[in-house]
């Protein structure tokens, strides 16, 4: 395990408000400020309801009769290239949706999948993607129970896009959500940051970089189940995907109306990711992850949770990285290795396009 470097870059700056952009630009899909504005000013404004307004990656829906809630989540996957070190678009589609459901404490059960295929796509490539999806579904313990396929003309689809919807089950005793963080809680990350974004970037070959970095894409539902056995009073579970660790913590701080402090020296990052970020001027705190988990739980639980995570398949580099502080500040503060502090804001626009 290595330490994150001291970097002052805080992500691209959104040059103009959403309404000044008359069309969709790549930054609207970055997971940062432009994405947030698009969701708030277009989708949330028109679709507004209690489930969407909660701001989570899942919806906890009460069904008639006793016994719990459904967890429902949907996602679209447009990664380029479709095969990259450590994964592919099929594995990403399954794991991303399984993980979104799991952040509610739900047990993922079923998925549906919709494929948009470009004319000319090699059927052998499609089958590789589908096999990868099934292998990931087997590992997560879910079934793909329905699907749909559409084909677009050559030049209008970039190979393959996949949309998935997941359905899971939440017991009535689970009260986990981004709005539940409490002052005094510990903040834990399940492993090294930035692996997915850097793996996809180097796989494109645009910067003539060679790297040993592999994507961390993985299903986290089994890890979460183990955590909740020892810490059923866990407050927040969240996967820091687009926008990275910094943007995700900002989302939680705003939902819970709390401040969050993280310590630079405690944040795990590999040497390969660190050096690539330094070379390209990226801040790894804003680089995407696809197999990492943020856990926010009462401080008295932190050592138990850390031990549990480190004993799971995908958690050997887990670390306690910070704490939740006073209410109403809604800021994320990074304590640097040289003893200074800086505010971490959400990523404004596009850092790495087409990463999930």
C-alpha cells in the first residue's frame, strides 16, 4: 500500500451554466458538477418524486404486505474501449448495477439487460461480452432474467452499449443511505483509488503510456453482506465511481448536511496510479473506481469493519481515511501530508470520458 501524492489539481472547471450549453457535451456524463446540474435542472425537475429526490443510486420501494422493500437500480454502460485490463463492458454492466443495489444493504437478485449494437459488430466479440456478464452474474449470485436488443446503422453506435436494471431485496431493519452520516462517524475505503479510470485511459493508447494498472471492477455485494453482519448500524455505503472519491464524499456531505475530513496520508493508492496521475496532471481523488466501497459507520465499529473488509476477496488494501464532523458545513476537507488543509469540491466537468 502506498500513499497518495500531494496534488493541487481539483478537476476541470465548468465554463458555463447548463442552460448556456444548447446541446449535450461530454462533460455532462462525467459524474461531476455538469452531470449534477443536468440531473437537477432536467431530469429531477420533471421526474421529481420521493425516491429520486433522495439522491441515492437505488430506490427502496415499499411493497404491499410485510417483509421488506425492493431495491431497484438502473444504469447504462458506454466504456471505450470495450475490453480493458481487468474487465470489459459486460463485467462492468453487471458489477455496476449489483453494486448500486448493494449500497442500500439490499441482497441483489435479478437483472435485466438492454443491448444497443452497431451494425458490423463481430458476433464473437458480442459473445465474449455476454460470457463475461454471465461469469460476473454467477460471482454475484444474480440472474439475468430479461433483455432487449436493438441494432443501429454502422457509425451510429460505437460497437455496443448496454443498459441494465437490477432488483434486490432490503430487509426492514436496513436504514442505510447517503443522508444518514452522523458527526463522529468513521470513513473507510475498501482499497486503492483510481485503478479503473487509469486502466481504461491507458488501454486507449492515446498517450503512448504503458501501465500495469488493472481495473478494479468487481461485485461488492458479498463484502457488504459481511460488513453488515458485524456492523448492522452502518450509516452509509457508497461506491465512488464517476467523479471519484472526492465527488462522492461531497455528495454524502450534502445529503447528510455534515462535514467530512479525510487524511491524505491514509488514502491507499498504487505507485502506478500515482505516477500516471502525476504525469498527466490528474488528481487521483477524482479518478473513477468500479470495485471500491466507502463505508461510513459509528467510530466504535471502524476496526471491526476494517478487519472484515481486509479478509474479503477485494478488500486487502482497505483503510480508515477520515471522519464525519459538525453538521451543516457540507464541506469535504483534505488534511495533506505536509500539515495543510484544502477544500475538495465536486469535479466540475469532464476528466476521463467514456469510463463506465
